[in-house]
C-alpha cells in the first residue's frame, strides 16, 4: 500500500438516495487532507455483509432505508463483532431519532440540509477519535472488571444515591446474594442482610454510618460470620479529580486461615513462654537468696558466679518478654492509644531508672532538651518501651556517655519531634546497618569489643512500634565514632485530636442511637487576671481549672481539651439538651469557684459557655463546632 493510499480514509455510506450519495462524494473531493474514498451501499442488509468483509474507517448512515427504519440500523451495526465510528445522516424531521441514535452508540449526526465539506470532514474525523477513546475506555473497564472478578477480596461498590454500581462473584458467593436481586436493592437492604449473617455486628454497624458521612474518609475492621469465617474489611470513598463524591467501595478479605495460624502461633509462644517463666522465677528467687546471703555467705568467686548467672537470667527474661511483645505486635493485638504525651517527665523517670546501671558502667546519661519541649501524639507505654530498648542498646557499647536529644522538626504537612539516642561506642559497620532493624539480627561486634550479645529483637520491636505511630526510625554510625539512633513521632495537634475523637464519637452515637454534645468554655476577663498573676501562676491556675472540671464534672467516657490558656472544648456522649444545660452550668460554676479559690475574692471571673447537640442541631463535625461557638458568642454578646 502506497503512502498516498494510507492517507485515504475508507468511508461506507449507507444511503438509498443517489442524489445524496453524489452530493457527499462531491464534498469529499474538495477535501485535500485526509483523503476520503466513499463506498455507497443502498440497503442495510448489503451494508452488514460489506462491513464484515472489508475494512472501513467510518460509516455514514441514513436513518431511512428500504429494509430498516429509525434507529434499528444502529442497533444491527452495533451487534456485529467489530465496532465502527458512525455518523448519522438525517433530515430536519428526524433530529429526535438522530439524538436517540447517538444515545445508542453513534458518535455524531449531521442534518443533510446543513452539510458542508468542512462540517462533514470534521464530523467523520471526530467520530473516529471518539471511537478510539470509547475503545480505550471499554478496554480499561474490561481490564478492571477482570481484575475485580479475579480478586481474592469480595468487592462491593456503591453509588452516592445508595444503589449498587458493581460487585464481584466472590462477594455474591460469600454473602449469599443473587446477582439479579442485589442490583435491585439499596445499600441499607444489603447491609441488613450482611449484619444478619454476623456473629457480632457492633464494629461493622459503626462503620456502615460512613455511607452517609462524606467527610469521613476510610475505615477498616474485622467481622466474623456465624459460620466461623473471619473477614477483614476496608471501605474508602470514590471521588473524582475535583473531589466530587461518587460513592463508596467496600472490600472483604477472608483471613480465617491466617487467624487460625495466628492463634496456633500465639498459643505456642504463650505456652513456651509460660513454661520458661515458671522455672526462671524459681531460679531468680534462688539467685536472690544467694546474693543477699540468706543461705550463707559466699566467697568472691561464688559472688562473681552468682552475678554472672543473674545477668543471664535477666537477659533470658528480656528475650521472653520481647518474643511475647513481637508476637502481639504482629498479630495486631496491641492497640495503639494515641494521646497527648509530655516527654519531659518520662525522660526524667528514665534517667532515674538507669542511674544504677550507668554508675556501674562508669558512663553518663545526658538529657539534651530544648527550653520548651513540645508534647507528642503517642501511646505513652509503647513510647517508653522504644526508649528503653534504644537506651539498653546504647548501654551495650557506650564508652563514656549516652545522650538523649530531642528537637522539633517543622514539616510541610505536620510538625514532628525527633528523638535521638547517641552513644560514643565502637560504631557499626555499614555492611550491617541495612539489616539492623530486622528480627533476630544482632549487631556485629569487633573481636574483644565492648558490649554483650543481644537478642536481636529490641530494635525490631522499636521499628514495629514507631511504624504503628506512622513515624520513622533510622540510624547513623561510623566505626570508631559511635552510633546515633533517631526516630520521628508526631507532635501533639490538639485540633487533629479533637476532630478525630469527635468523628469517632459521632459514629458511635449514630450506631447506638444516642445524642452527643460539644461544649466550649472561655474565661473572658483574662487581661484582668494577667494583672494579678505572673504567667507561671496563671498557667498553674488553668491547670487547676482543667483538673477540677475532669474530677467534678466529667465521666471517663467524656473528653476535655484545653485549647488555649483560657479556652476549653469538651465532647460528652449520651447527653440531650436538658442534660447539656445542666452540665454547662456545673462546669461554669466549677471554673468560677476555682478562680475564686486561687485568688480569693479579688476578681469575679467571667465565663462564657456554649454547646451544640448531635444530631438535633447538626450532623457534621464542622457544623457541631460552629453551632457550639455561635452559642458561646451569643452569651458573650449578652454579657456585654
């Protein structure tokens, strides 16, 4: 085929009017690029045969033919295995049918009375391009459907109007749905059917509320069916490029076998650990009796032997505890409770706890902290465990000192704290650094170097815990220059904490069908208080206010947030408008009494309060906060 022939587009014109055919051929002769070759066919039946035997780039179709009327021609062409771009030719009276033809798959239509060479060429070229795009979309859709049907997960995709967009066969099989019936149901009927199959529905019922809470993004959990099968589920909103909400996707992964293996592993670890702990406790007791001379005095050699035995028993105890902790972390049985954590008291306690050990080794344990150490957002127990493991590791190799250093790291999206444990030991060769945080990997020690052989679990535990906090841990070291272990953890963000807890509380309130209150309080005459108190004393006053509110006004399920020096927010579940006014007055009275007790009768405090109730006043977190603040501003206006 010559280059000239390649540039000629093959056009099949299905038209029974010779005059229209001649006119179209005349138009295309005036188009230089690309060229067009017209093959004219008088009937649809002949055209269908011709289409299957020959190559055509585009089809021009008249809606009024001897052997077909209206859009039936489109339907018959589309029923063939191949797809061709179609431009419908119509008269003024047939325009509605032409639009119907476009809905059935034609790419464009032209009114015969308005055709020009330019409009004809443009329509055919655009039709070809649209068909290419449609083919690409069809391919992508088919590929996604293939992936969906072959996925291990059961998948349900819901639209914003709560109807079903797509499910895969695995979803139908697991939850015993009939496909033809499922597409007639809305999401509430589907979830009722699923909930009826569950052993317990509390957690799942809570997350179903996400369908109606567009501000809530993702959620995950676990469900167990009455037949014993266990599934992990994950739900995420489906959004467009402009963040338009289109619906929500749910996926369910069968983890029954995985859970059974975890139970077997946990039972094994627990049994082995228990069987080791019992004799270890007896050995530790016997060693203690020997150390304290309860069974008689010991010679120097005997004392040295007892101390060696004691150290190894402690090491074995730590190994068992680390094994148990690692097993719990890997099985997801450790729940991270993220809350505000003030590091200074924790670090001070650590210094005291290691006092004896560092003295015995003749080294210093030094705190290097900024003037004001920002609180972090962490699980305090797990954070202490990380610090213990890193300091234990440093103690093995430090020659004269270990430094615990904290510094603020300002980021684009969130601020973090970097905590570093620095030793002046022998350092670690680069060839060993890449596997340092792997389980059972032990730091290489030079022959005759300081330190003792570790369990190979401490640093792996640190990595697991920090990653549970969405943080990062790494190390830097050079042989002969010591090691520096660093980890990043989020600084406490009271606004993020408040909104997270409010979202969780609203989901729970909706699933349990009870109300929820958001309260705000503000001491208005702070300027007068400042004239009578130094900043430190003022801080102590408001700490006392916070403590009294917690003790005298709130339950364990309530949440109080000390936003700024004079401002407080509270989330109180299971409370209606009447109860809200009562608690509002009680907190206001508590703040006023606290200020009077601290200052005597010098100053009369002015406290403004406000509240909003979910779902009576608002069903969104932003709406509740806005309504509570508006309520408080109204009271401030009345006071003035």
